[in-house]
């Protein structure tokens, strides 16, 4: 089962403290998951019976490192993860395999395994999946997702960061139409069957998240949280409350107006694309 799927974990040496809790999550909550797990590093190694380290030596950037790992992967489908996605709930392997069947039958090129953000429309072949319209935002979200390897390779641009890929790669993904989807639900914590549940994310803006500390405490893990700073309750408030998110957006407008303009331009472009589709243009 899942022999044609390779798990690829995007990482680098500076995030090595995340690797033990990452694999704890696999061992405890997904013991029958795909093996080996391809871990991208630079020069460091990591000893674990389920891990195959892909060392890039020099850090060539996120996209180039990922392209190298994908090119060395024989499997046609990949499950993309990042090192600070720590699984916290039992994974239903037969259910994941049933999702992969849609790739095998050439129905999907991308399936996000968490509804962040949620999908747009019902699909005709699986009630657990919502398709992403061509004009939808974050079609190329780098949350945990199944990918057709050739499609991910085709969308990568060597000079892009993960954040740029989610924004600019979104435009490129429209050529694939509605072959992009996500599992049904409205948030990461939903208990809907088939959603991959994990800490999202253990590191935010270079600091350990509150969720990471809680996870380590609950699981009895000895994580070296001294390697970087920790978030505070203020960070949680800014990220989770409506007022906090509004304040954060206002700060972004002041500090990085060009990034906000890109979001607005992307949104307007999506709206125009949708309008032209309705007109048959």
C-alpha cells in the first residue's frame, strides 16, 4: 500500500531540532505509513530506520533543493511535508491510499490533506474532496499535500522561496484547471475523516510556537527549545483573534506595502479570470 508514494520532507540543517519530534509523530501516529521518508538536509545526517537523508551539501535554496530530491525520486506521487509539521493524530493509511487512487486514475494532480484554506466546489468522484477553482487563492499551498511529481516539478522555479511559490505558483497552477483539490472541512482541527492532523507549525518566523511546546510536553519529548526563541501569548492572540489578525494586516500595510499590493493584484486577477470564464472568454 502506498508503494507509489514517496514522503518528501523539505528541511535544512538549521531546523535539525525539528527532526526527532517529526519522526516521533510518524512512529506513533503513522507506523504503517510510506517508508522510507525522504528528508532533505544540507550536510547533516539523521539516523532513523525510516529515514533516507537526501543531503544537498550546499544550500541551493528551497526550490532547487526540492527539485533535486524530486528528480531522484522514482515514485510518481509524493506527499510533501515540512520538518515542523508534527503529526498528532492516528493517520488512516487505507483512506490516504484511496485518495492516491484518484491520482492513479488521472483525476487529480494535487490534494491538500488539510482544509486550509477550504475547497470551493463539490467533485463528482469523491464526497470527501472539494475541488479548487482555477481562480482560487493558495491552490499551491505548501501545507501537507499529495502531488503528482511531474506537476510539482513543472511548477517549481529555482529562484522562488516557499512563500513566493504559494503566491506566484498559484497563477501557474491555473493551467491545470480543477485537478487541484483539498479534503473536506473548514479548519486544521476538524475531525472530518481523512484530514492529516499535525502541529501547524512548530516554528513561526524563526521562533518555537506555543503548539510545539505543548506537543513536546504532551508527548514526553525532550526538544531543545533553547535553539531559538519562543512565541508568547501575544503572538497567539495576534494570529488567532479577529482583532489580532486585523492589527497584523495593518502592520503589513505599513511595513511591506509591496507585499500587500501583490495580494490585492492577485485577488483582482482572480476576480477578472472568474468573470471572463463566466462570459466564455
